[in-house]
C-alpha cells in the first residue's frame, strides 16, 4: 500500500471511529404523531378500515434503538381524546412510563409530550397507549420497538411479526361495544381477524438453507396465540426481550399471550419450492392457518445449517438475592365462574353490576383498581430500593391472565411448584386458570409501578394494582 493510500485509510478509520463514538453518545431524536387514519387490513385490494395510527400506519413505525444510547421521542396527540405512550418492557425512569395520572399527566388532544430514556436492555419490545386502552389498542395503536444488541446473533434475516386482532363488523369497520360486561368478565374482546404487521398475511417467502430470526409480539387486546411452524423447529432465544437459554418450545408450540414477545431462530431446512403452514391453535377447535412458509425454488443457500451459536448476550439485570428476599403475594380473583355466575367480588367493592360501566369484575387481593392508572392509587406493597422481592402470583379464577409488571423484568422461578428452566426473565407472565407462579426481582427502579393483566378488558375492570419502590 502506498503511503498516501495508507494515510487515506487511516484517516477514514479514525473518522468512522469518531462517528461511531458520536453516534453512541448523541441523543437519538424521534417523532411520532398519533392520529386517525385508514388501513387495508385485507391487503392492498381489500376495503379500507378507519383506524388510529402512530405515524399514519398500523402498526406504527418500527423504532430501532441502540442499547445504552439516549433517545428522545416527541409524541404529538392528534386524537380527540387523551393518550400516553407506554414503552412496554423497557426498564426506564418512572416519569417516562406513560401511565396517565400515576406517572404523567395525559397528553391532551393537540398537545405533545417528550419521552426521554436510555434503553438498558437489548431485545424485542413494543409501544402502545396506556389511556382508554381497550379502545386505543383495539383501534390499532401499537408499534414494534427493537433495541439492537451490540453483537447480534448471526442470522440471514431478522423479521418482526407484530400480531394484532381486530373485531370487524360486516361493513369492514371496527365494531363498537368496547368494554362490554361479557367481554370484561370472560375472555376479553377477542376479534375475528388476525394481522401480521397490519395485513392478513400472505405467504412468508423463505430460501432453503437460510437462518431467520423472527421477533414475535402479541399486540392483541385479548387473543391468546399458540403458533406451530409445521416441518420446522424454532428455537426460543429470548422471551419478553430478555435472552434465555436457547430451547425448543414444549409441544412445539409458541404460546404468546397479549403483550408477550418471543424471539425465535429457525433454520429453514425444507425443500426448495415446498410450503409449510404456520398454525395458531390456542383455542380448542378453533385452529387456523395464520400464514405459510413458502420456499423459493432456488437451491439451498448453504449445504449445512449455520454453526454460529444461538445464545444472545445477557442484559444487565440485577441478580435476585433469594436468601434475603421479602415475600409478597398477589391473588387474582373474580370473573365469570361455572354456570354463568360471577365470582363474589361485587360485594367487596359494592360498585354496582360487576363489569358494567367501568365497574369491577376482577380483583387483586380483594381490591379492584379499574381503568388505566390514575393518581392516588394506594400501593399494594412498598419495597425499599435494592431489596429482592419474591413474588407469588396465584390465579384463583377460571380464566387465563398474562400478568405484566412495569419497570422491571421478573426472574421466573417456578410454576405450580416445578422449577422453570432456561433462566427465563419476563415482564409478562401467563397464568393458566388456577396456576401459581413464583418469581423474583430486585427493586432497583424507584417509583409507583403498575402490575396488571394485559387482557385490556380485565385490566380496565379491576385486574390491576400498583406497588411502590422508595
Ligand atoms: Cu403493555 Cu401497562 O402495559
Ligand atoms: Cu408495560
Ligand atoms: Cu386477565
């Protein structure tokens, strides 16, 4: 190499190194407008549906952030009602958590709010409103949020499947009746159309021999999803944005309750030109083909699957100290029981007809907090900063509940007395009817934090509480 060429490359390297440094410390500026819009949920030729959007689309724009880099996101409210944005799963300062009344005053129509935080964890997250939740999420407000790993896993393609469930009327518009007593006290508002990234999915084109990562996120109001990739063996590498020990799912089913995320890596090892169904069969007798993996006719990209490792680098989560842990218990109560009877929580609160007009259909430890969060919610328990909390969640109801904690990720210890393997951390833990789950976390983030079921109707009708870290 000539001296001149050497100087040129050296200068180039220095320049790109300093650009990298500048990028890492500079604040990443973003803007999102919340506004009504139109979407073609059935594809470009289908009818148009009136929806509510982030940045004009459903789902909203994919936010790709960098671990450890500060971000400032200006949210402008173009709706006729108050809103907030919650950055689901991100461990951030309490004032940026987006809970109206509790952590911020809601964003009024025509006003803006600037969210500022530095994502500590790399992984798969999402963002959604935390005001009038069932209506706003039900009308389409949700968006993918990716915090990139410093060193990503080696894959050929990195996909995001944001799953949404819509309840459409015959005219193709979103059906009204949000918050009906029946939805509230039973399974919540399950819809009749499931989309991936805003449209009824066509086939997903794949190439034999490639390795793909799919970031699955359930952004539905209430629909539980259990995916099977026929003829393929997805490996779970992260749950709720937190890396776990790579493993194949039990019964080859990926169970995603509302708000949950699962990152899978799939080696595409079928025959060129073949087609394989991706089936959602969570509800007995109601299985359907969500989409298909459709192989290109081209010969395999490589002769053998990639040998690269699957384990993602772990995030900086404080390790719980179980020896000194303080124990707390959350008991989930209420809902419709056998024979169409509501579990007896109406009497406890004396709030009129359970589940009606914002009344309570559910309770946590005998107390029903309804709505989206508001000022003056008395905390269920208080933790001193730095202590380890060992939390038991006991589902006494006849329904499934994805219990979500704001501001933390929980180390999941056991389910019904059996240890949970794979060193899993989750911000949304699914409890089957009568399940008992034990988890632990270090109370290292001060503030008043929500803990609620992420089936929007359940949350709004009382399956919600608050805890405090001082
Ligand atoms: Cu994703 Cu309080 O919610
Ligand atoms: Cu959250
Ligand atoms: Cu629930």
